[in-house]
C-alpha cells in the first residue's frame, strides 16, 4: 500500500485485517498449512469466505482503485444516503396531515432548483477528476521490465513469454481436474500451469483472444488489472506486484459455456525464483517455440494463436 493512502484507508482496511486474522487463526488450527505454504492467503490471493470489502491491493494501480472507492466514492454515497434519509424523516414528521393541515401551494423555487442541479453536478466533477487520473495511470504504460502476452481461448488462457526477455516459449493454463484436487488447491481457481512473474518489476501485458474465438476479459483484482481480450486486437495493460504470493482472477466477460472454468492464477516470486522458473519453463515448454517479440503485432498474434 502506498504510504499516502494509509490515513484515508485506515478504517476501511479493518475488514481485510479481519480476514488476515481469520487466515492466521485457521493456520494456527492446522487448517490450511499446505495452502499457506503455496503462498495462498484468503483475502489477499482471492476473496475469503464472507469477506466484505475488496481483496488486498498488491500494485500501485490497485492501491489507487481502493483509495478511489473506499476513500472517496464510499464516503460520498454514505453522506448522500444519510442526507436523503434525514430529509425523508423530516418531511414525514413535519408535513404530515396532522402536523401541517394546510399545505403550501408553492410550485417553483428558483434558488432550490439551481441548487439541486448545481450541487450534484459539482459532486460528479469532484469524482470525475481522480477517476480519469486513475484510468490514465492504468492505461498509460510506464517503462516496463518485461512483457507477457496473454491469449484468451475457449476456454483457457495461453501465456507467451517473448524471446527478448529470455523466454521464447508459450504454454496453456487449464483449470485443474476438479474431481482430483490435491490438498491446498483452490476449487475453480487453481490451474495446471501458473503464469509466473518477478516481484517489483513492471510487467507489460499484451492481451488478445484466439483469432477464431470470442471476447474474454483478463482480470486480476489484487493487481488492479482488467482488460478485454478481443480477437484480432492487441490490448495492453500493466502491473507491478508489491509482494510475492499467488493471485487469482477469472475471465470477466461472458464468453460461452465454460466461462466459469477458465481461471487466472498468477504467481509472483522473487527474482532468483523467477530466473529458475524461466530456465525450467524454457525446457518444459520447448516444443511450443514462438517468434520472439516484445511488440507482437496483431498479425503475429493471429499466427501464434493458430499454431
Ligand atoms: Cu472467457
């Protein structure tokens, strides 16, 4: 979390802290040691049961989103709701038939009409400014350290690590067999091949969909990433993970019969662990040699997904 957001978010992070306590308690009780060992943390990797509020932020973009929602939108809507409730209660008691037998015949009040137009307008402007600022930050890529290309298919994801970043391979990431889930594995979230990235590095995501497929949406809430995967189009997004662990997401565009069964599992590891994983993955996925490119064109993207 950015230092600047601590104050504004203090009372709002209570819920996530509660979730962290619950996970600590369950670990103490020997409830989920395997899951903890794999970097899984309820409320951090994925929403905990009965969790309120959002999953803990793990990138500067997600921090901004949390601040915008928790620090600005929520207080504004609470004040407006309480104000309207107070007006309703006032009217019910002050202007009921017994208290006010002869009602006023006023139909217009210029000052009031200007006020109830101008004040909501000003509230919207106040909300729009940080909203556009956050959108710009989310969509303008800073200088990135590496690129991962993500292709949404029916119904799984393919991750491509371009040659320039010591990659040159790609692999499919499929939902695990739900009937044979190992202990500590998350139902409907864990996959056979996780995407892996190093912690603290700006990762550029190039997101597209199978050229002959449908539209998907690549979403990882903890990292503040959500981007449509559209056939024939290469969208970009980015994130910089603040801490290690496994972070889950799901396809967020209704894309067909197995929409619910194409989860995203992204593991954030130390740089050394990432280098070791890269060396392994290059061997493991050697058969799926892909053209290297940090700037895969749409034509390249189609060629890759057709392989
Ligand atoms: Cu999908």
